[in-house]
C-alpha cells in the first residue's frame, strides 16, 4: 500500500569552533609571546540525505543514502610561527543508511541501524605545542589532522514474556573508520 510509504530529502549544516591555548611567561611574570601557543579550529559540515520511509503502526523502515562534506580549517601559532591548514579543503564522504524497528505482538521487538558520520579532531589534538606536564609522556597536537569518518551498525533483539516476567535482550554493534584519528608514540 502506497499510503504507508514516503520520500524525504534532508539538508542540514553544522558549524563548530574549538580553541586551545597555552600561555607562557618569562621569569619576571611577563607574557612570553614566542612560547605562547594557540590553535583555533573552524569545522563546517554539510549533510544531505535522500530517504525512503515506510511506517505502519509501530513498525518503521527508513533507508537511503547520505552525503557529508566537511571542512576543518585550523589556524595556529607556535614558536612565533603562524600556520593555517585545511583552508578551502573539503572532504566528501557518503554512506547508505538504514533504520528498522519491528514490534511483534508476542513480546518480540527488533531494532537495527546503519549509518556513517563525520567527527572533527578535538582542540587538544590540534594544538601544536609540546605538553610537558608529564615528563614521562610528552605529547603534542597535529594541525594537519582531518575529520574522521566512521560507519556504524547496530542491532537489538528483545523478548519480553509477560506471563513469566522474563526478559531477554541481545545487542550487537560494530564500526569501521575510513579516516581514523590516531596517536603516534616515539621512544627514545
């Protein structure tokens, strides 16, 4: 029956600004601009989705394709040098998506989903200054990091026996990253 089917197009955008700075001071307490560092990230995401949907009573099915265009511009200053990365660079990703919910009459229910999403690096991951707060594990950020993109799948099955008050649930999930933000370690 066509009355339960629908078609939808969705467009959304998200802008996020993150910043991190570490101020340095001279022995007399005055500011030291050379060793003071800062990092500012402007993350902009365009999200488009074309969706087919089927809804009948409490049973639902949504599926289609989604596109994400992400831009992550990073402006930083460290050791007296200013850098800008990611300016005008757009990363294009897409994934199919699926949402499914079925509620049976005898206590069974199933929920499943699959989709992709883009995530920006954190401000600390981008700040290019050495963090020496732990001398055994000195770290620094990387202004060249790009947003990650992950595919995620999830399925849940539930059974609720109202007579015996028994309940069983089974959850499975998994993910796969196309561009993962990772850390590197060097031992000296």
